[in-house]
């Protein structure tokens, strides 16, 4: 479940209990295991955090706090702000899609909102862009 959510949603779920039963059933069938076999223990145990670490390492997922990720994202956002007229909500959505595409785990919504707002403000203060 964690690998699927990292790949398709860009984040690890806070509470695996919220995973829809149909998703659990499909994954269990693909893995050839019983859907409920050990799931409650896994949700509460340490193995879950070990798997998150292993998924990051094996699949190449990074955090937004990675300096190289921030540099590339910022450069991309600057270009969007300089050349376009995207509103903050659209910039937020495009930045989220960029992070997922580049295998960066999504931070919280407010972190992303502040990040996009900071870039927009810098571009508008520099006299460039169409803000």
C-alpha cells in the first residue's frame, strides 16, 4: 500500500486504516496473500516505517528538503512565474505534479502553499514576470 500511494499520490499515508477495502483486496490478490493477513499488526508496527525507508532508497524517492530538489523546483517555478500568468492555485497544482513526476514525496499542503507564494513574491519584487 505504501509503495502504491508513494507512486500515485506522492506521499505515504498517515493512517493505513483509511485505505479502501477494494484497494487492499486488489493488492492482496496481486501479491497472492489474504487481504487481512497481518494488516492490523503492520499498521501499528515498526515494519511500516522500515518499509517507507526501503521504498525511498530502492525507488529513489526524495524529500522536498533535499537541496538539489529545491533548486530544480525553484528554477522551474521561477520560469513559470516569469513567462506566464498562472494564478497561485494553478502554480500549486503544477508544482505538485512536478514533484510527483520527479519522485519527490509531497510535503504538507501549507508547506507547498508557502513555497509557491515565496517564489511568486520574489519574482514580482524583482520586476520580472507577469504577476
